[in-house]
């Protein structure tokens, strides 16, 4: 990811798409997403019931940035649910620094496999 791509993820709402093992899609807005590095995205699992079930069944996900006119990015990758350790502790601290009543159930780490930009054509 470029710096511009990382900013688009961290500074605005993104949408996370998942699908069940039967292929039933689900898309949710995510307010707690940020890059870990240029190949991974961290998401706080605050209220993800259907999304989490889908990731458990099928780890393939897509993330789209909110502002498709200014920063039209789509990121695809494999999601991993992390419930303890350093990454989980980081997501809990991050969420509680932003909103004191949030207690994330898990951290979702998305390892990117593809990035699309501008009309979602391969980069």
C-alpha cells in the first residue's frame, strides 16, 4: 500500500465485505480500521456478529474505501481473527482511546493479496 492508500483506510469509514461458506454476502461499515504495515490492515471487532461468522467460515474479504471519487481503492485479502496477544491488546487500547465504552471482542488482521484503484482496475 502507498501512503495515500493507508491514509484512505485510517482517516475515513471503510466497508468490509465477507461471504459465508455458502456464498451469501455481507457488507458492513467499519469505523475502526488502520494499516499495520504496507501489506496488512487491522480492524477492531466491536459489533461483528454476521461478519465474524463469515470470516470463521471463509477468510476471503474485500475492503472498499468510502470516498470512491477521491480515493477509489479496493483491497482484497485473507482475514484472521486474533483474540489474545500483542495485536489484540493494541486493538483494545486503540478502541478505548477513541471511545471509552468500547471493548473489542477480537482484532481482525487482513493480509492483503490484491489492491485495486481507480474504477477498481488491477494496479
